[in-house]
């Protein structure tokens, strides 16, 4: 199964895919797109060079409109004819992919997000830093065991995925989560809102430390802890989950719909397929 990756920085998920034993067997990376040059994103470029992956550099400064940028991206990707496009830390002007590329590759673009996107809540526009542990007072619903259609109906009724956007690990820590995981989801026009394919194994949160730092109002220490935890997730959670999703897609076992994901012909629950520590 041919795959093209997009990256803006370290491209850790692309690295995991290239180094997986499934690469060249179940799937292969046939190209990459970068919106930063070798000086701005040296690690991602070095990974591609080491594995002889061609990187198409598309300079956003040359294409000031989003539509113009993604038209050039679409023209290149169509030449490489991938079945799947993987986003490995890719951002364009603080947003994910847009039209005309998004429509042309609907249900074929996947992204990794360092949080459990199956947790819903209704919290308005306030952030975790505004709320602190007040987040535990909000109606927080873990959808791990719920059918996908139930989660969709709750979102339509006004609930939102809680840990989206920037700093999701810090948000999860502040909201009292005892574990964190990474989520592979299909990319739609809603940021971090597409159907969930796979979730990684879960790493424990040191809640005792977080409670102690909250008592001291030491948010900088909590932020540093969350950053360290997210660093672990890049190798222990992001990469394995991305590779697991690619393998299932390549084997034809997994399918992506507009608002659901199937595995072996059955619709997955809202949380997608859960990887264990051996996968």
C-alpha cells in the first residue's frame, strides 16, 4: 500500500513507519511533502534522506492563499498515487489540511494526536489552564465502550472532544486523567474531529506529583512534566499506533467511512481499535 507523509518538523511517525518491519511488506512510503526547508525542519529531512524518500518542498511563502497551497500539494500527491496520506506533525498556518486536497483524498488522510479523543465533555471555550482541576467538575464521558453512532449523536447534541488542539497532554494531566494514549484519526474539516481508527497503549500519569504541584500552584512544573510525558509518547505511543493503523489498512482489514471505521467488516466502537502492549 503506497503512503505519502506530510511533515513540518521531526516527522517521528514517518520515521516509525519507515523503520517498521511492515515497511516494504504491507506498505511503503513513496514520497513526502514538507512545508519547511532543510534548515527549518532538519530532522524530518534527515529521516527522509536516510531512507531515500523524495521530499517535495512546497514553500507557503510562494503560495499565500490556502487554496493555492493545497492545489499544489494535490498536484504533487496525485502524481505519487498513494492510497493513504499520513500527517506526521504537519501544520500549515496553524491548521490541518484544507480544500481542494481534503475533498480529493477524503477518508484517506490520517493523523496522530497525543491524547484520547474518545473522551467527550461540554466545556464551552474555556481552556485547561483556565479551569485547572475545575475540569473534573465538568461532565466528562469516556466513550471507550460505546458504539460509534452513540458518540456521533452526543457530538451532534453539543458535546465536544475534550483533549483537542494544542497541549492535549497538559490538558489531560490537569483534568485528572490517570492515563494518556495517542489516537490515530481520519482527517476531516473539524480539527481532531474525524473518526478514530486506532488508539495506542496507555501510559500512567503521576497524579500524586500533579496534585502536589497544583497545591503549590506550580503550573510550570506541570507543564514540564506533561512535555516530558509527551516526549515518551512519540516513541511508545504515536509510532506504534500509526504503524498499527497502516498495517490494518494495508491488509484490507480496516475501512474508513465518513463517520465510522470498520475492522473485519464490523463497525468499531467510538474509541476505535485498542492496541495492547504487544502490538
